[in-house]
C-alpha cells in the first residue's frame, strides 16, 4: 500500500498500525491465489461474449416497452442469452422478480402440486425461503404447506457434506417426493458452500434412485465463480438474483430462472398467471442495464471473490474462525466470520457501512427484518438498494454471532472496507 494511501486512511478512518500489519501480511499471503480466479474470469467472460454474439444482440434489444409488454424483443432475447450461458433449454429473466427468494419461490411453487413433497437435501434452506415452504415459526398466508405441499429436510453430516445414503433412502421410501432442493451457498448456516462438483455428485446419487424427480438448485451468489454451473451436470431448473453476481452491480433488480423448458414455463405461470406465463411483462426501459450488468458480471464476481479471500486471511490473522478458509477453493462470493460476540459482529458491520460510498454516515442497528426469524444487523451502503454484489455484510444477532460478507464491485474498495471493519472489531478489545 502506498504511504500516501496509509496516511489518508489513518487521517480519515483512524486505522491502527496493527490493522495495517495484518493488511500487509494478508495481501502477501493471498496474491498468488488470484491468478487462478483471473483465468476463470477470462473463460466466463468469453462464454458471455459468445452468447451475446450468437443471439445477435444489438441496440434494438434495449427496448422500452410498456403495458402488457407483448413482443418485447430485448426481454425474449435476454432469456435466450441466459439459456445459452447456462447450457439450458430455456431462461426467464425478469425485473418483476422482487428478490432471489421470489425467483426461487416461483421455480419451486410452479413445479409442485398438492400432495407432492419437496426434499431439501442440503439441510434447512436460507431463512427467507422458510416462509415460502411453511417451515417458519411465523405462519405465512399462501405458504406451500397450506396447499398440502410438505417439505422434508435431510441434514448434512457433521462435516457439512451431503448424506447420500439418507437421501437415497428417502427417495426409495417416499414416492410423493416431486422436487429436490439444493442450496449452493451457505446462507446463514455454519458450513462451506458446495462446489459444482459436489452438487454434480449428489445429482448422480439422486438419479441412481429416481429419474422422475425435479432437481432444483438455488444458485444465488454462485454464478461465474467456477467455469461450470450446476445445470451442466443435470440440474433441471435453477434460479438466482440479479442483485447478486449475475447483475454485475448494474442491474437495478430482478431475478432469473433457467432450465428445462417445461419447468421454466411452469415457473413463468407462477410468476404471472397460467396462460400468460412469460409472454407478458413490460420491461420499462431496463433492458440495457440487464444486458450490461450480465456482460460485466464475470469480472465483478471475481473482484468480489478476491475481496472474500482477502477478508478470510485478514480475519484468520486477527484470530477469528472463518469459513471458507483463505486457501479453500471458492464456489461463491460469501465469506463467513465467527465473532462469538454480538458487539464485535455489530462493530464489523458498522465498519463495512462506514467504508461504503452510499450512506456511510448511517449507524448499523439490529432490526426485525421481514422474512427472518432473528434480528438482523446489516451493512448495505450500495448504489442498488439491497445489492449484495456490492460490498455488504450482515448476520443474525444470535449465537455464534457470524457475519456474512459478500460483494465488492472492485477489489480496491473491498480491501478498504475490510480494513475499516477489522479496525472497528479491534476497538472492542481495547
């Protein structure tokens, strides 16, 4: 780090010399890893470029439709670009999805019927999906269990791995299982995220027993971190958020679903209504942002991964438990840090907020965020409200007080945000 930069940080953010010592060591320890991720970024950028070229994307696709949005050329072509990138039959990319959970909910709800069962094989899903499935302590009107669609959970083993024998046993003994749910990222669980190779392995074990079940993957935070995606290894349908990796920090909102055409079409019917599906839906001049965000996504996603690796090493040196470790192979942009102390968790998030370009003056306070059963503390000083491809940190204020950091549109900002966050944590020990 340039001396001038250090002086600026000391003057404006009160960064301690101990924090700088940790910074220098962490940067030295992680620089060699970045080359591998740069190669993945380059491959995925070529993949996206080729998909744009195959669909002959031009300025005419940056449409501004209103009303019903019938014959929206840009919208329909973007669906095809996504399908090409993920090697699937169909795509559904819409600004109308209000979140990743909304896209995931449509993908699941559109493909199950009363009397069917959902089997979650990667343990309990992320908090916001619990209300969709009917697993939340708070009962939500319209949850799937109210329609006679039940959900069973197969927990991971004590090493955070799939329990293949229990999954196969459930599939043998319960013919009502219609859909398998796999969550790629850690969510708020104390485990590592799943590599695509691990997802491929559980898909293989599922297919040994049942060919008729639908395999769904929650791909949030995972796009473009590996050179392959779960749909290339047998996932039937997959969903994610445009406010995460694949929106590139430019898409103002929305979500996507990709997969086999019959399942994507069924999800589209749930997003709108049967008989309309994905044929309706004006895009109100947003198509340029969705295309440009997608094109930028391979680069931005890897910048976020570098931030996560650097964060892991910084916090390891500072004495905290992290997962994944700084040397683990990455499959998403999430970095978890276990603080074991509510004050340290809140201070870390406060440091990330203080290092944000937007709302840096805001104070992070735990609150009862909609969709969660615990109070959440969240740092989110982003250009796109709620965007987690931009540098952010959050966590439930409950033991063992884990912060989940993700994003960073560029590594330079990511490093600064981490330094300020660490400095705030070290203040607790004084």
